[in-house]
């Protein structure tokens, strides 16, 4: 009997050790420097607030910590869209001036692999920017560093919150080096294909209400005119 | 004296055995946890069967439905007196003056919600008129569709698949958008539905 108990205690210790190894794995993490920094192309920057009340509208399944906004917006409770979030927001340029309107859909991805420290989200942007026209951005994002560095510490803290200074690239594909794909719709962007990287800069997060001081940034490498088909 | 030594040796042997079993347990625990994390899907998106019809050219056709107004998540336009939801505060920026943005739930032909979509339409001096859809089906992928501005004489509007992800990545083809004045659920407040009918062909098939 005592051998069995010892085996079970050992297994419990093993599970704890595995969880700690997984959580404190020093060989994983998203880069904080955008691969587009070395690009020779002109870059267009779009920023938006991740604080739900700063958006025009936000919806999810209605059961998450971050509540839909504004009141009585339709919730995504049906099984096929339960793990999906939608946000409509004004995008600002690098000077903080309104520069476009963006709709973002994000869904938890089945390619999530905790053992590889990959919490993957499939997301797409539908954007209208008067300076460029309309375009579509598709990407996979890895939220592991976000959960590891912000969400878990906030939940473990006595004040149910996290404060600090944090910046990471969230884009993890489909392009090499974790680059998102851009497809032009109308306007100057009509017919073009380009690259983008999305990042998050966080300063405060509440385990009860979600992001409190957090901005998303979408950087697009603008193709040169002669490169356009 | 000899029995005392034997008892001590037995105890040492038992402790060593316990230590070995503890170590074995730790290894088994790590292996079991790794196996569970590796094998068990953390995310398992709900899937509805795709209701696809095969076209004579080898392509496929599918119909997506949006009930109005029941499936409208959000609708915003500058100057509009009736936003959806009612509490929506649509921004009053100049560049949004001639724009309308809507978010919908998307259903399959059987009326089951399978995704979400955004529809942007507007006009500007710089870019002219545009109507676009992004349809996002979490279990399958997304589509970016640009529509012709003017509807046909039969009242539908044609569009083209500009980009797709996952299941729609290698597809190419046309989409028809039309308003159907029929109600799927007679007990609802719906007045009709938008139908998006796709006719796609794989890029490889197209080359052949």
C-alpha cells in the first residue's frame, strides 16, 4: 500500500514539475522587435485601444471576464462562434489622429499547443483607411507571452491586477518571421499584397475587467508603386 | 545483535525502494502530463457539416444566410438615427461621413449559426464607391470579398473572392449577394434575409 501511495505522490510531483517547466520555459516567447523594422519599405502605423469601452463595439460569448460593449449588443453564444470575439474600433495614426476604421474577428485556434508555448488565435482585420483605401489582414497570433506575463500574474496578485511596461509582437504567421498577410480591396491598396505585424503595448490589466491601459499596433509595410501588379 | 542488523538493513532497503518508486512516479507524472498536453486538444472548435453543392465545372457552391434584423450585431453610419444596438455611439469623424459598417452572424442553409461577417460600404472622392464583405467561419477560415457597386437587373450583386484563409486559401471564384424577402422563422421579427452564394473553384483545378 505504501508503495502505491509513494508512486501516486511521485506522479503528483511529476505533474507539478511538468507544469512549472512548461510555465518557466526560458526558450519560448514572442519577439519584441518587429521584423518589419529592417524593411526598406515605407511603414504605415495604425493603433487602437484594447480597452473595450474605448471601442465602438465589442462582443464575445458574454460569459468571459471582458463584457460585450455597448449594452445589448448581440452576443456570440452559439457553439460555432462561442470562442470568437469581434471588435469595431477607430484606428489612429502615429500622431494619434483618427486614420481609419477597423473590424477585427479573433477565434481560438485548434493549432494551439501548450507544450510548444503556443496559445494561437486566428484573426482577421477588415480595415478602411481613407489615405489608402480598404484592406484585409489575416494572421495567426500567439497569446502565450500575454497570458504568461500579464494575465496569470494579474490573477495571482492580491489586487487582481497587473501593472508594468510590456511590449510584444503578437503576429506569428502565416508569413515567415511571424508576419501577417495584407490583401488590398479598393482605393490605392486595390489588388496589392503586403505584409504586416501586430503588437501589443500593455501598462495595466485587471483580472476582473480585462485590459485597462493597453494599445494594439498594426504596422503595414507599404509596397512600392512599381511592385504593384 | 544479528537480528538488529538485519532489521536495519531491511529498513534501508525499504527506504531505497520507496525512493526508487518515488522517482519512478515523478518520471511517470512528467510523461503522463506531457502526453495529456500533447494529445488533448486545448481548443476544439464546434463544426457544422459544410452544405456544399458540386458545380458542373468541378467547383463548389455554398449558400450563407443572414437573417434581418435578427442576425445584425452592429450597424453604424454617420447621420443614421437608428444604430444597432441602440446604445451604439458612432464616431463623427469626417472620413466616416459616407460609410456604413455592419456586423452580422452568418448561418448555413439550415439556419445554424456558423460564423460572423462584416460588411463595409461607402464612397469617397479619392477611392470611389465600394462594398466589401469579410466572412469569418471559426472552424473553417475567412473570406475577403469585394462586390460590384451596381446590382444586376435581377436585383443581386456580384462579387469576387479577393483573399481567403485556411479552407478558402486556395480557392478562387465569385459570390452573389442578394436580399430574399422570405422569413425562415415565422415567430421572429425578421423581415427577410441576405444570401451570400459562393461559386468557388480550387486554383489547381482552374489550371487544369
